[in-house]
């Protein structure tokens, strides 16, 4: 039996594909971090941290529990943007 060998072209194409894949993963990972940092800020979502949960719901707004405001304040987002 003859031994089969991989051509140099196949090795080069596989290496280039691996490099492109690594670059895409790096870019997507960086964009995901930017997205999570942006959406973790109450003001960037159109809300504010000026109300308690009771005040927010009595105004007819919604509460975003995924954003921390500090103290007993919550991220209160108006249903109809101002």
C-alpha cells in the first residue's frame, strides 16, 4: 500500500481558514462585551434610577431588573419614550 500524503495547498488553506476563524471569534467576543456594557446602563435603555419599585409601577412604567441602580432604587423605563 502507498502512503497518502496531504498536499501543501491543503495545509495552507486549512491554516488560513483557522486564522480567519480565530479573528472572527475575537471580533464577535469584543462586540458582545460592548453590547453587554451598553445594555447594563439604565440611561442607555431610556430609563432612570430615580424611583422605587412602587413609584415606577404607579407611573405606568416597566422595571428592568437586569440593571442595578443602587440602594432601593430600580431601573424604571417609560412605556412611551419622552
